C-alpha cells in the first residue's frame, strides 16, 4: 500500500505540472493577435505593464496611473472611404472649405498591387483607437467604413469641432512618384476667409504635429520624406478643408508613399501598421500630456 500511495502522489504531481505549462503556452491569446502575425504588441493592452509610455508614468502628468488620457477626447479621421469609388458623382460635388471650394472627398491612392489607401487608413486608425482607449481617451471616428461614402471634408472638420476634441489626427498615405519615400505631417496654415479661421489652432496644431513626427519616426523607424517640407517631416498647407474649417488642434499624417515599392512593402505589412498606430497614439498622448 505505501508503495502504491507514493506512486500515486508522483503521478499526480507530474500531471499538475503539465497542466500549468500547457496553460501558459495556450494563454498567448490567439484572438488578441488576429490583426497581426507577431505576438501581441505590448501597448495594445489596457493593463499590460508596457502600455503606459515613459511620459504617461511621470509624476504630475494628467490622468490616473496607466490612464494618462482619461477625460480627453480624441477624434481620428481615417482618410477617404473604401466605398467612395462606388459614388463618384457624390464625392465629386464641391463643398465650401472657407477659402475656396473643393471636392467633397476623393477615392485616395493605392499601391501598385492594389492595396487601397482607404483600407490602410481604417486599419491604422482602428489600431490607434485601441491604444488610445486603453489609455483612457474617448475616441471618435469620422467614419468607420460604415458610411456609403465620405463624409465630405467639411463634415470631417465639423465632427471634430462638435466633439470639442482635444486633438484630431487625419490618417493618410501619399501617392507621390515612385522613388520618393518617407512620411510627413501636414499642419494648418494660418488662414481666414469665409468659414475658415485657423488663427487659434495653428500653434497647438504645430505642437501636435511635432510630437507626432518624433514619435512616429521612433515607432516605425521611418524617416521624414525628403520630397516635401524641406525634409523636416512637416508641411504647412492652407488648401485642405479638414484643416481650414477646424476649430480644434488638428493635423494630417501621410504615413508613407504607396506608389514607392519599398514604402508599399511597409504599408501593406500588418506588423508595421501596428507600429505606425503606436507612433500615432504616442504622439497624441505626449501632446495631450504637455
């Protein structure tokens, strides 16, 4: 009897040890990595230790520990719309952007292999939303692929204004000539005319853009585009309705050039898009925690 009893104890302890190991291996959380082929990004979880940035954990910063953006409203504007191509006449109609009239919206560009900018912008925007919400922000979209087209550029600005957003970022990818590489951030020019008056937002928008430029470069390893903005990664424009009509801090980010094969290889990679989202989320976080 003692021999059998000892054998039973040994068998039991080995069985328990195996269960613990299997639970650890199976606990990698398949669904949490459904959007990427790599392990779950550290910053994608609300309570995971790596999620708070260096700035979010500093004493004196706004928000509760781990929730540096609590009480903040962020609007993300995924550029274009996957369904725009089905409504050419609707997106071609002219709308007032304050200083002139421009098309309601466009279809956006695409890689040479056919990956649309509108699909890219939604993917990155959704990833950034997850990260920002984990940090306590209230995040709103101008469109989430659920509208038949648009919205028009004037309505995109209005959505941010009505939300009284603390920051708005419009996500895009460029369609420049092949061989031109890199990202850049577009800032609002100081304009006044018609319904446009950006005098109150140019300074905070520049600070947002500078934060975004630095954090995006760190997260992705990408360099600022040399073909625009004197290689600074910043470009100032007064012809974009989304900026002209905004009354809250807002910038555009062109995450790369879809018409360049090297940039396109990154833009079509899910792991790179996750890094791009981290850079955008961190830039917004750092701006709002200034």
